């Protein structure tokens, strides 16, 4: 559990700098240079992410159950997860989806976290999925008081929304049919 908590703390600390003090982030990026800042950001994000992956894997082996979700929540969770991949892709494929949601990756993270909390009730699950849900919510709320930074993305195209939805839904189906089990070690559908 220690690795999971350490990973979450590192990952969220790095990703929360702009939420807590955007002006400090901008001063540091100016002092160090934008690419050096981004390199350090990426390095610490990767360290946090690797600790999260390893820590969650270890914590699942000896998980303390906080609540037992009822099976009838699975269809609701599956419905909440349906737009996650299209939203993730829309973050990098500018179109109507991106302009309406403003930050589709954060919305995808919120849906992902909420859906997983509906079907997973161990302490490790609550820390992981609840942590991401809270962080994404705080980040979305903070967007109202800070200037958006440009996101590297594909050129604008009238096909970007269709690509986001089509490829996103294909990824969703692939995860449901076995990719989740292969990558994460847990099948989506059991029985």
C-alpha cells in the first residue's frame, strides 16, 4: 500500500501545481526553460505513475474490503465508461466534443474514476479511483480561474469528432472483450 500511496502523492503533486499555484508554475517554467520544466514534470509524473501501477498491483493482493458493490451497478459503470475513450481521443483531436467539454481528458478521468468506484470497493480501489476522481474534479474547477495552456494536438478537421467516437468505441469494445484482462489482470465481464 505504501508504494501506491507514494505514487499517488508524487503523481498528484506534480499534476496539481497549476491548480494550487499557476503563477509559481509559470515562474519556474520561465526560470528553468519550458522544455526543462516539461522534462522534470514528465520525469516525476512517470515515477509517480510507475509507483501507482506497481503499488496498486501489490495492494490488490491483500486488499481490505471497504464496501461490497451490488452487481446491478455493473451496467451503470459500463455506461459511464462508454464515453471515456472517445473523450480521451477528443483531447488531442480538436472538434466539437473538445470545445463543448473544454477539457475532455479531465471529464474522461472523472467518469473512469466514478465508474470504477461503483464496482470496486477495496481500500486500494478507493485510493486509486477516488484519488483520480477528486483530482480531476479539482482540476476542472480550477480551469475557471486560470489561463488554459495549449495542448499538442492534431490539426482541426471536421472528421475529428467522428474519429474520436469511432476509434474510442473500438477501444472500449477491445477492453471489454479482453484487453482490460490482458493489460490490467482483471476481466471486465466475469461469469
